[in-house]
């Protein structure tokens, strides 16, 4: 189970690398949704479908990974290679903290425009879709993650539709739900609300803001374990400043400290305070093992 199997911390590269720019691109949803789920093995957790990561990694080693992030991650014995691979092949434990908080705090997504920033498996954005969000955009640094993990997860949850967009016990493994014609139509309707992007944050921001496609700033930005590296704080802060609606909210989950890279929730909070653009509030603290927190962020002059 990803809830049980998540690492206690990001076990990263021993050396820091400065922030690297990676060009942004939008990923179109293929017309044949069944193709997206071919050769995928699905599991469920918290009523959400997600692809079995080990099967994806094997497929990537067989040539499905144009970026080579799986082989590089294996050869370097690291879950993170700054500027190359940013951890999207794992489901990190703070993701579930944030999902639990959405339920506990009764966070409303109805008719909201939502960005799942650093989405990885995309579970936060899928929860927003299940909560009747009007639009949900997914962003990850790596295109391989979007193509092989995020998109299949969104499709699987759509096809296994209903209001909850997926159901199941705590964890089970099954073949992909490919032959459900009624659900396929519903899936297309839900997917019409979604856009998928890969690339570095500032590049994705520029792509969105300069695109000929209609774009409105986000009512809600959700992000989990994206504050591990202080080298990225400026780009993350700028992205939130540029893409959040004036009355929008950011819900950010992270650990108090990330060994190996030096970031953490309180360090990022200090960074935000010094910039004097946003106000912040730690809305939940989880004191199991290494302390984890959830932070709400809003513009200082917002209502």
C-alpha cells in the first residue's frame, strides 16, 4: 500500500544542484481511452484507483520512458535527481495527509478551477474531480510521469465512475477496467475538464499565461511534498503568485524537514513571510514519526 510504503523522507542525492529549467508541454488525451490503460495493473487506496508503479517501471525499462528517468533513478540509487527526475514515480505520504484534510475540513471543490502542482500520481487532482471541480489541471516535472502514471490514473478513476469516481476496499489489485462502454462516455465528459502539463513550474506558468487557449487563474492549488529543496522556493513562490486567483487558496502538505536536501515546511513558510505577498496558516500538524504539516496559503489582500 502506498499509505504504508511511503518513504519517511526523501532520500535524495548527496549533492545539491541549482534549479534547472525544463521546457513545458501540454499532453493531449488520446481518443482511445482503453489504450491508456493497456498493460497497466490497477490498485486502489482511499477509494482511488492508481497504477502499480513496479509494472510501470518495468515498462519504462523496456523503452516506454523517453526521458530515461527510471534507469537513471535505479543507477543513481536515488528517488530524486534534481533537474532530471523529481520524484513523480512514487506516491509520497503527505499526499494522503492532504486527502484526509480535505475530508476533515470539508474543503469544497464544486465549480472550482484546480491545479494539482507537482502532481505525480495525480490523486489530489482526482479528489478535486470527484468533488465536482469545474476544471482540474495536472502538472509534473517529467513527461514520463504524466503519460505513464497521471493520465492512466485519471482515466481509470473516470471509467470506474459514479459520483465517487472509483471505489474499492483499502487496497486491491486488478486488471484495468477497459470494457465499460457506458462509463467510457462519462469518462470523456470528465476528461474534458482536465489538462495535463509537464515541465518546470515557471515554464508551465509561461505556457498557460501566453497560450491562445482560454485560461483563468486557479481557485485552488493543491501540492504535496514540493518544498523539499530550498533551491526551488523562488520558482514555486513565483508560480503561486502568477497562477492563483486573487481570492484563491493553496493547500500545501510537506514534512517539517527533508534530510539530504535541507528544505521543509517551516523554512518555506519563512521564505513566504519574507516575500510579503501571501499570508500563511499551518492548519494541521501530524506528529507521527517525522513531523508533517498542512499549510494554507492565500494572498494578503484576499477576502
